[in-house]
């Protein structure tokens, strides 16, 4: 089906472990984004990508790594998970044009224990 | 730097009454403004956007928003609220020609009472 999908939907991991959140979109959108949603903070941008092999930091990039070898995939890796990274993570994509809206995935609820 | 403020954590409205969810923004250039809605355990859904042109923009589900450049505001409105409008609403801004990601406000819980 067309759209943007995230996996897994729910994840529990232990402090210090590496975990990767997956994001896949079928629209061939140029831009892809990772946000985290926390109470009292709204959504904050972690990383974004303007095209394959082009990534850049957002507002809260520390502790996260991204890659984008293919246009349709934009995985987010927590290299050594910490409790402060417990959050809901959203992936989004948008066309190249800057005035177009972003489309969001369903989110991944990550708990670090 | 761009920023968005949603001054109300929660807005309560009786069903059938008009509703307003407030948003003010700050950018150094021309703003691209968006409203999104989030239902429980779901992703964000796009409602409407202002890029240029008419200050009153219409969007999905009967919502509209008014862009006011002098007050740097982009308030979301609906003439007659429905219980099904109850959700979390986010205002977002992107500076035209500037940084690439959307900057979101903290969100406003809209509660429509029957």
C-alpha cells in the first residue's frame, strides 16, 4: 500500500542497547524527517534528509544516527539508548517543494528501561 | 530561528459553538504555516496551510485559519464544533527558503463537550 510506514510500532529496550527504528515511504518524496514527541515539548526535529545520501541535524540530534542510502528508507538508530530517549518517534516525508505539507507515519513508541 | 507558540494547553468548547485554537509564530523571512491534528495513538494529519495569497485558508473537516501578518498569528477556527473534533492540534511553521524542518508548537488539546 502507498504511504509512509514505521516499524516497529512499539519497542521496549534496555539502557545501553542499540536500537533502530525503520521508516519507509512509497511516494518517492525527496524530504524525510524524524521527530520525537514528548509531553510539554510538542514535536522536535531530530534529523532530516533532503535526498538520498544527504542528511542534516535538527534541534535534538545528540545520541541519534541516521542514514539514507535509498530515497524510500530513512532509519533512525539510537547508538546507546538512554532513559531520556523514551518517547514517541514520528517519521515524515514531503515533496521537494518547500511549501508542501509533510505526511506522517503512525509513530513508534519507544520505552528505554 | 523559527518558533511557534500555542498559548493554550487546552480549549473547551460546547458542541455547536464556534471554536478557535490560537497560534503565533516567529520567523525572520516569509512564513509557511501549517495546522495538523492528532487523534489518540495516531500520527499527525494535515489540516491546512498558508503559503501566500488570501489570508483566510480553508482546510479539511470544515476548519479554516486566518493569517495575520501584523500580529504574526495563524489561528485555527471552525464555525460549529463537533464532538469528533476533540483531538490534539499542532501549529507549525517553516521559513520560506530557510531551514528545512517544520517547527511545531507544543500542541493544544481541544475538547468538545456534548
